[in-house]
């Protein structure tokens, strides 16, 4: 594939969003640090593209997320922990599409075919001959299209939280209402999206994610990106994929229903569907280690299965009592005052319950206990 007009720009290391000198990567059991990400730029026919490489091993290409931003995503410890797990086995290549994140303005509007073309140009410019691809959410359509276009170079494909047609995500009226809400009031729209994308988060985490969205995209950019996702149709690309493919989907995903992941797996030859537990859409939230391990297995790297958490039946009566108060919105101090416990003891009970339930947040633990009982919360 001949592509002309590419050149790499000077590299940057992102430390809190600022350029700095490049240190060595920290991998293995130690999570990659903010300063371990080196951001470079390459030109494509559509414009300047920012990309980064972390880790070591064979190349693994991962496309952009919703409101993708190489620097802001990398500052999230949960995101880095998830990527660190993959970077221990692969050189992980990420990028922001033209007009998003750290990339320059797009020279022309990008539809699905345009995004596939730009991604193919990035791979060509970096000199990557044979590689694996991970595509998540709307990025799964681009990943499938790239695998279909470059069958001799994409040797493994993992699709997470994927859908074949964006119109299947929600009824037309709901899709239109969400796009309109973002266009009219990005503050409100970003909070509505936080409710969908990070349902297990507490109020502080949701507000932090809403702020991330507003920092990474303008209202116009966000509305345009969401509308484009709703218009995606990857059915032909999925049918043309020849690489061994693993489709990962969380059973209770609030943003993209599990049934759409099943549909994707049925459309891809040689596809394996892996059902994961959880409701968060982003793979680095919830049980992110389970998602990373399933991804590694899909990429051909055997990973020993971890023992499943004990489950709701292992949660003690005291822990259940505390989680019900968490569901009522009480803080550790307020719960301690009501039950005559120290805030530290309350925090320990919640942490123990989270471990038994296999969830990361106190809100998710309270919700799990509510679902487990006939007299559920709410």
C-alpha cells in the first residue's frame, strides 16, 4: 500500500499534559506512569494525527474512544492500569483521529470509510507490517473495517462493547434526544452520558467523567461524534473479516446492550463470544483486569484465570446493613455515627464487601446487594 506525504513530528512526553524529557517505560507489575507516554505526530491525507506507543512486544493497535484524548485518558489511573496489563505483552499504539484530542483539525469530514482509510495510513506511516487490533464501542467498526481491508496484516482482532449498526443502540427518538441535549447544553449532556457510560460510579466520579468529556471535546464535536456513531453500519466489514476474532461484551452494559455484542459475533466468521460481568461500558472501569485478561487471551496470549469472587452470599449481615446505608447516600462518617462505628471500620466493611462482590466502587456494591435481595433498594 503506497501512501505519500507522511512525516513524523518531534516527540513529546505527556506529563500532566505538558511536554518533558522521555524516561523509560515502567511495565510488568508496576503501572505505567503519566510521564511514560510519548506522543508523536504523523501526517495523513486528512490532517495531523497524534499517536503514542507504550510497552514492548508485537504491535497492538487500539483506536480512539468516545471523546478520545491521548493526554487526558492517560492521566486516568484506571485507564493506565488497564493499558499497562496489555503493554506488558505488546507495544500498544493508540491515536486520536483528526479533529479529536491532540490531533490537528480534520481536513474534511470523516465517515466510517474515511476513518478506516486514515487508520490504514497511520499504520503504513509507522511501518507496521503485521499487527493485532482492538476496537471498542464505535471504534470496533473501524477495527473491523481495517481488518477486512488488510487481511494479510491484521492477524488477530478483539472487539469490545461493539455493535454492527448504531441505529440498533436505542430508539430513534432517544438517539435524537441525546444528540440534541449535548448540542443545547454540553454540561447537562455530559452528565447524561456519564449516567450511561459509568453507571457504577459515585457522584464525584461521574462529575469527573463529565468534566473530562467537556475538556476533550466541544459541544459541537461531541454531538457530531455521537450522531456519527448512531449512523455507523459495519455489517459489510464484519462479514468480510478473516482474522480470528474475539468479541467481548459485558452482560449489563448500559451504553451498548449485550444483544448487540451477540449480533456482532454472529456476523464475523471464526468469532468467539466472551460474556463478561459488569455494567460499565469502558473496559478500564469495573473489573478491568478481567477485561484485559480476556483481551490477552483473544490476542493469543494464555492468561491463567483468576478465581471468581465469593459472591453476594459471602457478604455479612453487617456489610449488607452498611451497603444499604451507602445506597441511601450516607457517607462513612454518617454511617459510623448511626451504627456506632468508626469511619475507618465502615470503610473496611465496604472494602471487604466490594472484594467479595468483585466490584470496584461502593455504589456498585450497594447496587449488587440491592439486586441480590427480594427487598431490593429502590
